[in-house]
């Protein structure tokens, strides 16, 4: 969440940034935060004065007793007791103001960087770069859900039988392709210096709040109510929470982690062509990159992550584009975000396969993830993450863009992982 210092140091800038994200009632909300902070600070100041008075009076009591001034000493004791009662009230006021302020801060999104474009939705995102080879398909080219059925790769109906819509069953070479992609992405991450983590796929409420999924995405997460645990929507949540309430040494930064997990999203309200086949699932596989870094190095880290994801798409021989997201299309927690999309030739549409985000200190403040500098100062870290990559739409694009009359061609980089060159 935003720090109170960020808000007080640049109140108008914060309001403008929140308006760029189309956060409703930005000014009124920030004014309320400042009011809670003033109330907390006033109570703190009065409490400090009371405690100083108590200490001063307490010191005089012994001297008064020594001088035989018993009545004055008893009166002093009475004043101390009175000040202590007032202090209890002030402490309660201060704690309540702090709690009210934090509760409100949790509902406020991150402030976007200046380089984030203005806009209300996906149509206002800026295409930064396009790459990859255009695909020429046969006239009778099929979408991936028909290819999956033709070659017996994925059974969507069986997933409905076992669980429900959005939970496909991968079979034969379809399952092997999934496993090949996971291993390929993990090996590529490891070669780029990322340490692999295998985290839990359920997290507690504190973890959800730490990375900003709660309270913003509560309706999109699967909740195990009896245990009050959440199925993760991304490995970002458990991996970043490794560093919750941790003070790192500056020499440890940047920290680079990667993780493969299953991911779970309710995707409430999704419908139509966007959810056909693998386009939008409730459970899917993903390899995630997470970085913890110093503020002055996080821009470079972000670029390195973008280069890594682009390198994966090049090796998979897929047509892709990189989008700089506008304020209205960015996530609740991001300060700057780039999306990667691959082109589905059979569907004639772009499919998002990765978001690579810099969260600045927003998550770190929630997590209390800090580092100690060479000057022994404790500072908030910057956190970053990105998909590298989410599998469903990658699989969809691979199947569709590589279909031939003889079968589906496997990109050269994947052949050693698959153990086959063609799906036929």
C-alpha cells in the first residue's frame, strides 16, 4: 500500500496518479487518509506530552516524601494516576486512527509512474514492439479446441465431468507438451540466474494482503472457508511473501526467484469467445518470475525481465507484441506494467500470455519487506514479477500457428523437452 510519507510529500501528485487509474473519489479518499493521520499524530503528540509529565511528576514524588511533604506527594500520585488514565484514552484514540487509516490505505491502488499512458481500457494501451514471424496457415486451419480434439490432446468435456468448465484434462502428447513447456521455462529462468522455488498453492489471508490480492481480488480467488486459506491465482503470492517481515542485506539484492505452480482463478463474469477452449481457464499452469530489488536498480531489473520473456517467445517462434498498459487497464498493485501477447492465427486475435510489472514500494510496504543499506539505513525494497510464461494461451498459439497438413510442428527449442517433432 502507499506510505503516508508518499501521500504527505506529494498529495496532489498522488491524487493525479490515482485519477489516471480511474480510482473513484481519489481526492476525497486521500483527504480522509490525511484526516486519520492528523488524528493519529495529534493523539501521539498529546500522549508524548502526558508521558513526559508523568515522568516528571513521578521523579518529584520521592523527593517530596524525603522532605516530609506527604500531602503534596499524595497529590502528585493522584495527578500521575489521572494522567495515566488520560494516556490510556489517547493510546486507544491513536491506535483506532492508525487502524482506520490502514484499512482505508488497503483500498487504494498503487500510483502509476509518469510514463504510464492515459486511458480507460485495453484499447488505449500502447504497442511498444512487435516481433516474430507471421504465420501462413492452410485455408482449412482449425482453432486449438478442434485441433485438441482431432489429435486427442485435451479433453474439455472430461474436465467438465470431473470438476466443471475451465478445468481441462491434458492427454498423451498434450500432457507431454505441457510438461515440456514447464521444464523449458524453468531451465531458461535458471540459466538467467533465477533460483527455483516450489511453494504451496494455498496461502493464508496475510499473504493475500501482502501482495495486494486482498481485498481487491477477493471475489476472483477460490476461498477454503473452513481453514480460511486461498488457492493462489499466481506464484507471485507465495514467493513474494517469503520476504514478508524480512530485513535483507543490501548485498543480497537483487533477489531473483522463479516458480512453477498451478494457478486458480474464478474468472467470474467471463463469457463468450474469450473463454472458448484454453483462452480463459479456472486452473492453469504458469512459471512466474519474482524479483526483490533496490529502488535505484528496479528499472534495470524490469527491463531484464522484459528481455527474458521476449527471448522465450522468440525461441518458441511465435508472433508477439509488447504493450505498455494505460492507467485504466493496469492492475491494482502495479506502478508500471507491460503485457506480452501472442497472435492466434486461427482465431485472428491476440492472446495475453504475460504481464511484467514493477510495484515500486507498494507491495513491500504491505509486506514490511526491507533492506539495510551500507550506511545501515533500513529502506523499503521494490518488488517486481512477471509470467514466464502462462501456459494455456501459449499452447493455443503453438497448436494453431504450427498446424500443417501433416500435423502440428513443434518448435526446435521444445523438441528436446517433448521428445517428438510433430503431433500427428
